[in-house]
């Protein structure tokens, strides 16, 4: 198995920004689901959250969530387009480099 490429500081910062953007999407969905459940109390549901129920989100909610999803997609693209990740892909070391990036972001206490 090939080795990961070294992870430069600027790539670490891009990955951290990507994770912040992802957290914003997740937080927004949780907030919107909680508000929906407060407006429409009922018996507990089993299974996945009803994120595709008609009328679940208002137009303003959809706009906000779409903006957050777009920001996450753009942050993800910046990580993928970073020269280190482009090189890793070309050298068939992408997975190892991606795992090294995740470990570097998590820090020594999480590896």
C-alpha cells in the first residue's frame, strides 16, 4: 500500500474549514427538525428523520440550508483541488493521503 503524502498546513486549514461547513449543515438540519417537531408534535417516529416530507421546510429554511450545503460543497472542492490532493490522486495515494489528512485534523489524541 502506498504511503500518504505529507500534509501541508494550508491543506489542514482547508480541511478544518470543510468540517466547519459540514457542522453548519448538520446543525441547521437538527435545528429545523426540532422546530418542525415543536410545531407538529405527535407520536414518536421510528426510522430516519423526515427530511423529505412535503412542507417540512419553509422557503426561507430551504434557502438557508441550500446556502450552507453550497458552502460545504465549495469547501470540499477546495480540499480536493489542493495540489497535494491532486498529486495524491495522480500517484494513486489519495485514500492514504485523505486518511492522513483526517488524522492530522483530529490531532494526536484522536489517532
